């Protein structure tokens, strides 16, 4: 009974925060942005910016990326799906980089994610297609040969693992 009360309270809080129930990415808090889909069908994207004082801040923006499944518009992804799929609400932008991480792809291809979290699967299905991969075959191949998916992504020539030099430059750029 307590769980139902907590869920209803959270639902009312989210609905109240969103006014009419329509999701506008720019109205979402940073903590709800990533993996949400606006009423327009466009994905929300967490973006960073630098303030006038030179401090880094974060804001939710509407991306140009449309969902391919109309049933997942006007959606804030559940914490259960974020966890089951190995996603991170603090992810900046929309990128296929996570597909290079075997721990992420293991969770993405798991039954708990793949069968129950259509929003996240739709996103990575389309990102994988952009890399020349078909996600269902990718996940099936993962079951058969856990290391195969890394060579598939790297051999596509589109997404390569970052070099040590580029990682160092990225870390330097992100340093306060």
C-alpha cells in the first residue's frame, strides 16, 4: 500500500511540475532530462553551458532527434529502466559511445531492458543503425560471443574507441 501511495505522489508531483501534462524538454529539471521524450516526439538532451561567471551549468534542451515509436512520446523514463539498461541520467547529449562499453551493452541487451524499456531500446536501436549495426543481431551475437560486438563497432569505421591522447585532452578541457 505504501508503494502505491509513493507512486501516486510521485506521479502527481511530475504531473504538477509539467502543468498540462505535456512534456517540454526546456521545462524539465536536469535530473529528469536524459532519456525523456517531449510531447512533440523529439528526445530531450542534457547539455552543458558556461555561465557568465565561468561556471559550468547544465540544462535540458529539445534535440532534433525524433523517436521512431509514437507510443513513447510525452515520456519521462522510469528509474527502473534507467537502472535495468545501464543508462545514466547525467549523460550529456545523445551519443552511441555507450555501445563501446561491454558493461552497458550487456545491460541494454538483457531481458529486463530489451523487453521492458522500449524508449531506451528505440534510442540505441537507431544509434546502432547509424553505426551500421542492427541492434537485435548485435544483442543476439553478444549472447553467442561476448567480444564480437566490440570488433563490429570498431570495424564499422564510424565509432572508434578514444585514444589515450584524446581522453587526456577531454579531461584537460573538462578540468575546472
